[in-house]
C-alpha cells in the first residue's frame, strides 16, 4: 500500500497534465506519504540515547573489570553457539580453498624445485662454512630438544575463523576446545614455530591470540647469545607482519639471522620454553631509547595458518588423537 | 515488531558473521575482510530507515564483539554499527535508492564504521596503534565493502523489500 502511494506521484510527474482533475488529490496524498516517510527515516531521540548508552555501558563493564569481566560468561555462551557453526562452515569451505593449487603447471613446480634446491645449497653453505653458525645451530637445537624433553604433548587443531583486521586485533578460532583438554594460557605452535596462546575456550572451540597482535608480549631468548628480551607484536598480519625484540641487556646487539626462541614461563603457561619464534632481520637503536630494538621476522606465515598444535601436559584426556613428546600418537 | 522480519534480519546477520569469519578469511587482503555484517545493517537502513537499522546495528555489533575470535572490549562494534545504522537510515527515503547512491552509502558507512571502531580503540587504548595503520585498514575495508556491494546489497535489500508489504498491511 505504502509503495503504491509513493510510486504514483513519480509516474504522474513524468506525464504532467494528463489528468488535471485528480492533480490536487494526488498532491495531497503525496504530502501525507512524504511526511510519513520522513517520520520513518528519523529515529526517536530516546532510542538513539538508549542505544548509545547501552554501547558505552557495555564498554565500561568490559574494560573496567578486565579478565573477571561480567561480559565474559556472555562471550563464552555466544562462543558455545557460534563456535560449532564456524567449525561447520570452515569444513565446508576447506576443499574449495585447495582448488587454486590444482591448477599449478609443470613449469611452476619445476621452478619451485629449482628455488628450493638453491635455498638448500645456500643453507648448507651457511652451516658448513662458519664455526660460529655451527655453534649457534647446536645451541638452538639443544633448546628445541629441551622443549621436547619437557614432556609436553600436542593436541592438533585447525584454524576455522580469522578475526578481521578491521577489529585491529589478531585472533583466530581453532576447532578444539575444553573437550579436547584445552584451557586458557596454553601455547599454540605449528611446524614452523610459535603461533600464539589460548585466551579463551568453549566446549568445542578456542580463541588464540597470535604473537603478531599488538597486545601480545612473549618472553624471548636469542639463540646464539642466550640473551633475554621481550618480543612484541605490531598488529600486522600477512607477509609484512613483524615482531619487535627488546633485549634486557641494552649493550647486547643481536646478529642478523639470529634465531629467537621462547624464554618460557613457570609451569609452561602461557608459553613453554624453546619454541622458535623468528629470526632477527634488522637492529635499530635510538638515542632516546635506552634499549636496542631488533626486528624479528616470524617463522610462521600467519596469513596462511591452518594446522596448529596446542601444547598440553602429557597424559591430558582428549576427545581426539594426542601427539606425545616422543612423536607417537595416542 | 513483525517476527518474520526480525528473524530474517537476525538470520542475515548471523550468516554474514559466519561467512566473514570463516570463508572470507581465505581471501583477506592484509588481514582485512569484507565487512558483510556492516553491509546487512546498511541494507536495513536503506530499505527500512534509521530506527530499525540502529537496533539491528546494535544487535549485530554485540554479536561481532562476542563471537569467538573477538578479543577486544565488547560494545565497540555495537557503537560503530549503531552509528552506521543512523548514517545509512538518513539517506533520502522518499526515492528508491539508485545504484550510485547505494555504493556511496556503503562507502560512507564503511568509512564511518571502521573509523568509529578505531577511535573507540584509541580512547580505550585497547591496542596501541598508529594512525597510518588505521587509515590503511579503513581504506582497504572501504574497497572490499564497495567491491562486495553489487553481490550482497541487492540480495539483502530485495529480501527485506519482499517482507515489507506484510508490515504495511499489518
């Protein structure tokens, strides 16, 4: 009814004067409609105030109380409902994501083999030529072996949702939750290195804060000199995502390509020790800052995260296969 | 409130949210994905005016604040999408929106929405970020949203319009 009334005057306007007798009636009706539509377009002042106040009080509730925020149970409840939907949607989408890789040509693959061979040769030269490098590698290997010896197991999980960069936080959802033995403050890694830590779990999903997030701080250790420092994210995802390493000893200058591994916290929460984080690509020092600031390129490609492992204590009960420290699957 | 329309609007928001988090994360550009939830709110504003759009914006924003990967202070997207609902709903209601005006509304809404979200982040110091990075994200966001407009807006607006006569006679 309303649509009819509102379209008639336009038609009337395109052929004026054809029905002069009904013109005044038309205009009258149009006025009424326009007035109603304007009413419809303008929201009532009380509603605007109510909605804005609701937003502000929600923010105050959530930001003032921190981790014990009253919003946290609601967040969890929403996660319990939306988590399985996200897992389902990701399972549907996963086969289609692989489609572009079917169309890679023979020449493409040949080129990649050439690149890999060249890289292999370069790495072999690096390892063989310098004693210094060899020492560094031994130390680095020792650290990773130490992590294996800690007796932790890994729960495998897949990334099902990625927080949009519009939210300015780098978080992902994984498809393992408290049913799989996950709890907040557990280390998440993949076969390249450290991914992040679990901040929140529901029954079937968990939210992971990536180390590239601007809020993330990881205790780091330079593999060659054993120097300690803190690794902070910059909030940038993708191939340009970098981390900043600030060493406690400001006189220490890390070398280019030095490996940075996690320092580790007591009890392995939130980060277990010895997980590779990235390599140093540049070092900056300024007169204003007392500390050196090294730029670290993470080993993990955060734009293409898929399979990750969550570090759980050995013997954790889980609804899925757990990879034990010795490599066996339970 | 017509229950059929309310259910349709909430379903559209949930579908947009899940698509945005799981499907479009595979095609993200520097982590920025098309903000489908915002597009649904804009469509509501264009078809049904500011008041329903603001209410839907609030609901959609709270969902976006609480759905799993989100880790920022709750209420920030809610405020941003309430403002988006207001902006989109204030576009002239007495003429059917043309393609140009829809695209302009989407671009303006996307810019305003992401900016309001970033501004609340600066006020609350949620993550400490530089202006340059924020502007880059806002720009890519506007690009994505405008790119997706021809595919999403006609569909959502058409659905809402089809449900509209039921409301007029009720």
